[in-house]
């Protein structure tokens, strides 16, 4: 599978073997204060895909739900800027932001 994210707020999954679109997931596009946000970074581990966005949130996508991809929840990371990097491993998630900080 090939994952693609864009400013329109969509996560698009392509099936490389079948050479066609597998599915599309619309990520939440507004924060609590109604500011528009869009995905900027992503990483996956196991059955989870983590997507960082321009509002500094970390969005969790379940990759096992009926062979589809389902949005699970959006988490505040404590970053004051955009989430520019996400790195996952078993037991930890590392995020970086335009606020100049890295959080583990």
C-alpha cells in the first residue's frame, strides 16, 4: 500500500499491486477553535497509522477495521506549532514541531 496525505485533509491509500485506489479517509479538518487544519506528516507501526497536522494534533487511523482505514481519534500533543514529524516504534511516539520542540 502507498499512503498519501494532502492539504485537502484526505488520506488516500493506493493498492500498488492492483494499481488502483484502495480507499480514502477524510481527516478532521477543524480544531476546537474552528481553525482549519491539514495533515503534514505520518508514520505507521503495527495496525496504527499516525498523522500529524497543522494544528499540532496527532490523528490515529486504525488500519485493520474490515480491511479499511478508519479514523479513531485526534490527540493534543502539547506542541504550539505545526506537527512536522512523527516517528513511531513499539512503545513510543516521537513528534517534532515548528515550535522548535521534540516530544517523546
